[in-house]
C-alpha cells in the first residue's frame, strides 16, 4: 500500500502545469524584459510576413484574373486565320465553328490600323470591323457602354470607340470622328490615303486603358469597304466557354473549319505578358517567405536566451520530478504560441486588407495626394485582389511549420540541461 503511494505519478503529455509554466514565460517580467521584447518582434515579424504574403499573392491573382477577363473578353480565345486562299467563305466557316460544342461565339472580323482625328486632337487606333450581333454578344463591350447605343449598328455609318480615346479627342456620342487609313483608292498617281468621317454611335469603357484608348469598332460591311476587302475578312475570333481547355478546342476547330486554317490561341498571343506575371509572382513569394524565415529565427534566439535565463528553474523542475519530455514541451508551447498567434493574426489582417484593398488605395492616394495605381501604367482602372484558398492555406501551413521547427532546437537544449550543473553555477 505504502509502496503504491510512493510511486511517482506520470503526467500525460501537454499537462496543465506545462501550459501554466509556458504562459508564465510568455508574460513579461522585469528581469527578462529583453526576452519578451524579442518574442514581441518575432510575433510582429511572423504576423507581417504572413499578412504581406497573403496580400501580395491575392493582388497578383487579381491582376492575372482581371487581365485575363479583359484580354479574353475582347480578343477571342482562338484566332482562325486563312491559309492558301482568302477567307471569302467566312460565313460558312463561322457557322460551322459556332456549331462546335463549347464554342460560344465565332465572330468574323476585319482588322486594320488608322489615324483617328477630331478638331481637337489625333491618335493612332486599331479598327475592328464586326457584325452587330457579334458585338452585342461581347459582354465586355455591350455591358459597359457609357454613352450612345449599339442599336442599328450594322445599318448605320457609326462607330463605337473607347472612353479614353473619346476623352483624348474630346468627343461624345453623336459627334463626328475622322478616320485616315494609309491604303485607300488606287489612282494613276499611286495609292491615296482614305479619309472618311464617321458618327460616334457609342462610347464604351472596358476598364483596361490600352483597349479603351485604341479600339474602334465598325460595322463589318463598312470595314470591308474601308480597308479594300471586297468579300473576305482578316480572321475569325473564336470564344470558348473554357479558355484553359484550349488544346481540346484547337483540334475541334481545325476539323470544323473544313478548309486550311492557321490557329493562334490566347496563350501564344499573350505568352510574354502572362509568363512575366508568373515569374514575378514566384519571385515575390520567395522574397516574402524570407520575412517569415527571419521571424522564425527570432523565435530561436528568443527561446535560447529564455532557456539560459531559466536554467535554475529548469533544474528545480527536474529535481521535483519533471521529465525531459515535460521540459521540452514547455518550451515547445512557448515558441509555438508566438508562431501560431502571429500566423493567425497575420492571416486575419491579410484577408481584411484584401477585402478592402481598393478603399485603402483610395484613402492612401487621398492622404499622399498622388495616384498610387496609375491605369496607364498598370492597364487596370482599380486595384484587384483575388484570394486563392489553396495558396492562402499553403502560406499559413508554411508559417506554422517554420514556427514549430524554430522551437525544436531550443526546446531540445532545455530538456538536455543538466540540473546539477545548472544549480552549481547559480
């Protein structure tokens, strides 16, 4: 009976007393004030690192999504160009392509460059001839009209222009715009430029400065006459329901065309742009991960100092029966608490900033009295942020893993501390 009472009682791992001691070590006392300062900096470092990573990744994702939506909203996912002979059979080819499953629209277009002028200014523009039905089905244009209307577009001699171009030329819907094309009528004296005034039927705003300042939409028949294309078109723009499955559509489109064609998909047309974005994203992730790594190293230095400072406490706990595992867990909890709280705070701060990023940008622009996000430079008219669940989870898991790894060595050092040596030099 007495023998049973004298047996040491084994406490389970992560017992209440281990949490209690860890909590005491985290609270600042006058003697170890400097250590709590290091713990505070470690917490701030991890919080800022995680928040910054989440915000930057979300903005990069937002950029990619917005640019993809804008670029693919105006230009087709597949460009079908003629081989061997001009596209005089464009009506039949467009009808056959429209019948392919997954293709939303096959729009024949006549493309050309011209100089647009008004009494106030002039600018180089990209003219696209397109049928009214096809233009109305392009939501990036039809749903973003700022002035005028697309009704009767095919029958009128009117054109639709971007808002930035309208502002540049000081034009409104109903005004007249003059287009000058270098290749006009052929005369005995040579080719003369074609100069023709058009009424501005509509003004649209896509939200991408490059398009809003250069695109002019014209009825297809008028564009054929203007650019000397008797009965053919430049190409057929094909819009699919899933741009990421473009390889599947390439095969189907080639078969449905029923004539020799050359295909260019959206990845080839914008490869430089999207590759640059991807590289930038990966580099930013690596650089910002270093912030979290530095904060994790702060945890190591803070805990090592804490172990040195608490040598006598550890020795007393060991002589009172605390196992090496218990001591190790005390310091594991102390370090991990900094990492977990820092990571979770950083996560909430990051998500909060992402949800209000445009308001924050406007506020900072107002405070500094500068344009922080110039549409001319960044193509988009507002700052986008798209939180990716998998990516954000990866950031949180990485920060937690680094925090836990940072606590292992100091905790092991604390557990290996010899109680006799620790008390001898006290």
